[in-house]
C-alpha cells in the first residue's frame, strides 16, 4: 500500500514536471536558497493523494473530541491565578472532559431523533434521476448489515402446498401459517431462531412433533391467529374454531362458532373475534371461554376481517362492496360505507399514527382506495392495480403500504399514499417492487419491529427486505422479541390484570376518563322527577310521595338499559291518554264513562252512549291480551308523569261524582225531573216500612 501511495505521489501533471526539469537545470544555489516555509508549502501542495482523500474523509470524532494538549483548547479556561501547575492542568483537563461529554450526549440525542424520523432507515438516493424501485433484493441484501440480511429467506414446498394465511406475534419473533393441499397443515415457527415449534397435520389428525392427535382429522384450515403470545394459536377449521398450544396439541374447541371463515385476536381485551359463513360476528373471552356477543351482519359471509389496534373496532369487508365497523356493544354497524363495486378482498388499518387514522381497501373491481377514518367524507386516494386474482393489502408499522396483485408485490412510501390527488386515479410513486414467479400469490404480512415482508405463494413462503418499513424501537414491557420465559409469564399476568372490558370498545376510546357533562346539566336543571312532583298538590304528595319511590330516569339508568316505557317517557312520546284511561282496571265501565277530560265541568253535557264507548275501547284494543300485558307492565314502572296524570284523573273523577250527588239532592231524588225506574217502588216501600 505504501508503494502504491508513493507511486501516486510521483505522478504529477505534465506542466509541473516540465517546470521541475527547468529548475533542476538551473544553478544549484537557487535550490538551496529556498526557505523552510516555502519548502513546506510546496510539499503540502504537491501531496495529491492527501488532497483527494481529505475532501471525502474526516477524522473520527473520538480522536477530535479531546485535544492532545489540554492547554491548546481555545475555549478551555487557563486558570492562571492558580500557582500549582499540576492542579491547573487537572482543572483544564476536567473542563475539557465535561465539554466532550456534553457534546457526545448532544450527538446521541440528535442520532435518536434522526432514528425516530419518518424516513429513518429508508433508501436514500444521491442522484435525482435514480429510482428506488429499480434496486433489486440482491443489492439490498448485500448493502445492509449481516443480521438484517438474514431477513430474506425462501421456504420452498411442493407445488400447490404453499402458505395460504399467516400471522405474526406482537413482538415479531414467531410466525404461524397455513400450508398443504387445501390448507391441511398448520405450522408455527420461531422466525428469528430458525426453529419449528410445531406442525399440525389436519388431514391425518395428528401432528409431526409427536405430541398426540388433535381430534379434527380430515378438515381444512381457513384462517389462523396467535392468541396472547406464541403459547396458543386458534385455527378456523371447517366445523369449529380449535385452539392449539405451542406443541400442536388441541386444548380447546369452541362449539359456539360454527363454520368459521376468519379469526382475529384483540390483545388488550383478550377477545377472539370470528366471522362465520352464515354472516355472524362473535366475540369470545379467551380467559373464561364465554361468548360475549354475537351479531348478525345481514350482509352475508365475510372473507375479510381486521382490527384497529387503537380502538379494537372490527372491520369487515362484504361481498356487496360494503365495509362495516362493529363493536360488541352495538347490534348494528357503527359505520357502513360502500367502498367498491364488487366484493371486498382486503382491508387494512394504518398503525403508524397510533390512532388508526387511515383505512386501505381493495376489491375485485381492481381498485385500491385509501380512506380517512376521522370524517368518512370520501376517498383520499384511489388507483387501479394490474394482474389477475384477489388483491391483498398490508400496512407496516412505519406507514408503508404493501399491495399484492398478480405476480408481484409493490410497496408505496407513506407521504404519498395519504396525500389527496384530486380526481386523478394515478398510483402513488412506487418505493419497491418484487416479482414472484410462483403464482398465485395468497397473502403478505409485515414483520413487527423489522424490515421484513413475508409473502405466501403457490410454492411456499418468501420474505423480502423493505428498508425503513419496521419500527426500530420497541417497548420491552409490551412486546420484546428477545424476552425470556420469565418475562413472558410476567407480561401475561400483567395483561390479565389490565384486561379491558368489552363495553369500552368504541370508535372514540378517548371518552374513557372524561367528565360526563350531560349528567351535570341534568342535575343542575330541574329533574324530570322533581318537575313531575311539582304537579301534585299536597294531598297527592301525601298519598304518593311517602309510599312510592320516584325513579329519576335519565340519571340513574343509562338510556340503552331503560325499558320501552321509560324510553318513551324520556323522549316525550308516551301515550298518557291511553295510560290514564286504563290506569284503574278495577273500576266499572260506568265510572270510566263518567270521566271526561274535556268539558268535565259541564253538568248538562251529553254522556256518550254505551255503543260508542265500546267502539272506542275496541279501537284502542282494550280487550286484547297484549294491551292488558302492557298495562300491567306500565303499572310496575314508576314514572312521575304517569303518577301525576293518574292523580289528576282520579281527582276529576271524584269531582264528577260529587257533582252528580249534588244534582240528585237538589232535584229531590230525581222522581219529577228524572226518569222513573221499576225499582223505585221498592225504595218507596222500604222507606215507608222504616217509618
């Protein structure tokens, strides 16, 4: 190497070589009269190797932080007032060391900020004419580090027995996938360690690891997912959902889920979500084995299921092109949109922003659409894909979108995917592309905390490297790829203690912990119960208020848990007239006919005939069994408005009866002005006998 550098120093430009020869031909005294400074300057100018290296290289920071001589630092104080030279040098050295440590901490902080940037770890181009999608996987593998290069692997099976469906654990260390003819084999592997945990053969009813049979031979697997960790995984088979342990032994069978199609697991709620071929969506608590909720979608079988990691809302794609959002506490979808003109083949949520803001959908109409989940006002971006077969989508942790279509996989960069492009259907700029010759391509999944994208195809499983797609920093308390068995047990126990109830699943999970302003406004204003009690006079309060506890509807009980009569009363739609007419079933029909809501003060008003009264009762359905049942139910409900109306009707009834008695006494018994009856003779005889 020294000889090569010396030879390079000897090569000089032709003009300078000629000047050197002319100088040598001159007098020898001219050579000796050169000063040392000039000789030094000429030597530095003639060092062409040093000039070419210094423009593109620099001295390491570890050698430039501390100067060789502490006194040579310009910023270091001199401490000339100290007479002891040894102590002065120590102080100068300590000051210089503190400055170097602070500078190192600043550089480390800047490095961490650069690492947390959106474009950290991605491919950086020096020439604007270059394109990242032209870079092959071989070039990427040769340029990245040795540990990252291990992410590119190729698992080759026999034709037709490739990976159909796959799922990673939360820490990205283990992978479970379905393979075999028709999906008759389920394998769980340690991806980082390169080991096979178990391999379950559903066709034979036994597993290859020798752990025993599973009792479900002859069935094919449709979907698979891990539960809380790699210890258990659930398989959606033809009949039911089966749960296997890490060794491939069947430990549980969910008989409530019949003919499942897709399964998913909510890690914070410990719920297993499953869709069936009959169009039902169910949530099962894996800690107790009970079924929390079952909803009938009414849109047929759903072959697409995913979740929002922030809100735990389940997203379904249907055959009619609709995408619906479901929660276990609502019997109807929270949101329903018509996304495509054909069946929806894939749905994925962007986890990069932490709240699941963007949704990507793909359908058999050959379209890929990106939606804003905050307002659902329209499509942010839309483009068409090439190739036959179903389109599969997957978001990475850093917001990269992988699109599988035809015989290739395309990856798009995050800033351009969520940027609105107007009415144009042009695709966003391509980041990476990788052709796969083994068609058809079935599935793709990004590995968490890694730049690896796994692709399932007809002849096996292929993983490629996507620089910048994975999250470089992980929380060891939540998901640690290198956790030990003790750490796994502690994390599982902590997850059980922190389990969230299914009732808290909502589109906006930020409502938890907020102050309920509606209850405060209701309590500050006059309550319904207080307003109803003000309608009663003192006698009514003495009769009803002491014996009956008035229920404050709207404050004590949520609206969703109220009875039908209570809901109608709160909304102001309760039929008080019918309730007042049927409040007292023990009274006679004649008494009911004497009470009139309008014109009750008129003594000479005409009373309705019995025939008209019967017609009115018949139209109201008074004699029907359903109405009688509803009247009994209304009696059991303590409603302040109903109590006020009942008291008013009873008061009006007493007043009408008092007026009738007063009218009879004033007419002298009613013999002259009133109509005589056949029983009057007995009344007259009885009075004469007493006399």
